[in-house]
C-alpha cells in the first residue's frame, strides 16, 4: 500500500507543469584573463541554458489610501 502511494505521489509531482515559454539563452565562455575560449573550429564556445519565460500581466494601479 505504501509503495502504491509513493509511486502515485511521484507520478503526480513529475507531471506538474506551469505555463510559460521555454527559451534558450547562450553566453560566450571566457577565461580568467577575460578572453573568449575558442573551440577546434576557431569559434567561441558558448554556455547555453533553457529558461522559462512567463507572460507579463498588465493590470490597473492600486489606489493609495489617504
């Protein structure tokens, strides 16, 4: 029974998904001297990450209490 409950919890937690668009952001690698690190082809190496971008919601301004 415990195994079934644990398995169910793991499945539900792994399938949770929050809305947002995935975007890949890349930056050039640099060494300690601040020069770009080059690969075999002579192009700068890049560190890439996938980040989630959410839509910015627009609303009305909250009135100030007097």
